[in-house]
């Protein structure tokens, strides 16, 4: 079968590798339909590592995906605890928690001590034609959602979890820094939660144009100071909540400066240098609550319901589609932010 494997920084090769074979107990053999490229994939692609985890051997990337169940092993229950059936079209949670450690038992599978995760070394991802996954990671999707929407339920879940941490209330003011796919999905969820106004920052005008369409107040951060702008618009008070969904660095500092006294700051972005930097005196004197968002938990049923009733626009994020054999080209375009890119999909079938 074909698979896109990372051999080193910016060295992605589409190769033929063996078929994974029949699934074992509690497993499903999946035929991958499509995979969305994520910011974390771009970190791995650019540097052959993410955070403190290096890629030490060729690795299949990808974790935002939809699939069709080809076969199941014994005792295979899906994410809703129902028997998983061959032929079922599914959205797949790429996280594979153990379910037995203290954090899993306390309801925090995103903090599992023994977590495996698609496309994060050493666990292979979804940029391939077939793969094994735990049946419990598979969530059947209704016919009303297409394959792309099913794949994008994963980033939607990340956005839902971030907004959950923000504890938004109706009428809370909000700033979202970074209008990549996660930031744009946070914007849509925050609108549903009743946040108003919502200031959004990015350096790419095409992203801000889409954010404005979805109700954000656009601030082009490489042309104006978003801290000064929000201070003026909130007469010096600042916003109730700031969500940082960029790649760290200056955006974290800005989020802290934009938040009001006693406000909340949620950090979703992954900094390229694996460092968190902010002005301590500002955060301390404001008495801020600062939370770091770790993926998601227990959100797939909510994400499916929102997408099914059209409460969020998932396909509106998609700017580019590539076949699997052109995965290296897809990564190159996305990493360079060429051609007004927002969200890239790689189609396996």
C-alpha cells in the first residue's frame, strides 16, 4: 500500500509498504478516506520533531482523518460502546489512551500516562491507505456528513475543548490570536457560546477575511498592535478571555496583555522552539488564570451533532486537496503558506 513517511526535516516520501493485515482483538482495519494537515504535522515535517519528541525512524504522519471500516477483530466496540460493523464510515479519534491509569479513570484520557497518538513518534498516522486503530477510537458518522467533514471533526473537537476551558459566558469579550484552522473553529464555537465582541488576529489577510465572514473583528497583527487596539475598543479594560491559537512566541505575550484583570488565557498553539514566554509581572498583577489546552476529551458526539445540524462550517476551511501520491507537495505548500492556504486535505482514495 502507499504511505507518506517522514524520513527527516522536510524529507517526506510516498512509498510502498506492507498492508497491515487482519485486525486483532478490539481493533478495526480501516480504509483511510482523507486526512487533514494540522499545524502539529507541519512542526514534525519542518523539524522531524514536535516538542521534545524527535522522529527517529521513518514515520507515517497524519491524525485528522475519516475512514471506512474494512474488518473488525473480536470484542470491537466503537466510541459509543456499540459493536463496530464492517462498512461503517467513521471519524477517528487519533488518541489511544490506556483507559486504566489514574487520569483515564478520573475522566481525563487526554492526559493518559501511556497515551499513543497517530502520527506522533513512534506511532504511525493516517497518511496511508489502510491502518489499524482501536475500535473505541471510531465514531460512526451520519450520511449527511461527507468524508471531509468527518475528517475535520478532529480539529473541531480540539476547538470545542479549548472553548470549554475558556468558560465563556454570553456577552463575554474574547480575543483569538491566530486564524489558522483551529483559531477559525474556536471562533465559530465561541460565537455559538455567545461571546461578543470577538477580536481575531493574524498576519494573513485571506484568513482574516474568512474570520470576518464568521463574525470576528479582524486585526492584522503585522500591521497594527492588537494589544493597543483591544485596549481602545474595551476602554482600557481588556477582554474577558484570550485564546492563543498561533505558534507561541509574541502571540502568548499579546494574549496576556489583552486579557482583563482576573481574566482567562487559554494556550492552544504549539511553539516551534518548545518554550513559553510571557511577562510575569503582567500575568501576576492581573491575577490571570492561564490554561494550556491538551487536545480534547469526550467531545466527538458533540462535534458530530454540531456538524450534522450545520451549526459550524467545516468545508469552508478547506482551501486545497491533494491525492496521497502528492503528499510531499501538499506539505510543501502548507509549510510555506502559499496560494492563500488555510486547510489542506490529502485524499487517500
